[in-house]
């Protein structure tokens, strides 16, 4: 009985630890391809300069101010069933934003690519288009 309880606790802990992480390109691209549906929005949370140099089509340049971004996301999307998709330089800021949104605002539908933008570009398929220049939001 104790072994079963420990196994269940381990499974629950592992499930909680990886909340929101997308660690392979195929899964990330499946989410990107869903962006055309109204219930998805995508944010590039690298610096505005880097984002404007090159970003994934449909991703909005949002900058790196994680705390203010979390508050803005809460104000805009708190009463919706919106799914947020994030990418940053290396997964660090995106993980921080996901954790903040989950903890402070109880968002459950926030996902990020854990290897960051540059690694994604190396691994991506031809299905995903990149755009250059300022966001036209």
C-alpha cells in the first residue's frame, strides 16, 4: 500500500513539475498551427529588437518584462478560455512567466518551447513561416 501511495505521489509531482513545457519541435509546431483558431494567442517574449529581427508568424513581440506581462495577460484573458503559447531566448523567461501565471493567476493553458527561439529555428519544419520587421498588431 505504501509503495502504491509513493508511486501515485511521484506521478503527481512529475506531472506538476513539467506544467506548460513543450520540449519537442513537433508538439510545438502542432500548437503553432492551431493559432488560426480564435482560442489561441502567441507571444514572443524575447527583446523587442530580437523579435523584430525574426519571429514566428502570428507571434506578437511582447518584450521581456515578465511581471508586467503577467499582469497584462491576466487583465486581458482572465475571463476567457484562451490558450497562450510562448517562446523566448532559452526557455528561462517563458518558464518564469508560465509559473507566475499558474501560481498568481491560476492560468492553466499556457505553454512554452523550453529550448528557446534559436534552437527552434534550427529544428523547425518548413510548415512554419518566419516574419521580419515590426509587429503589425
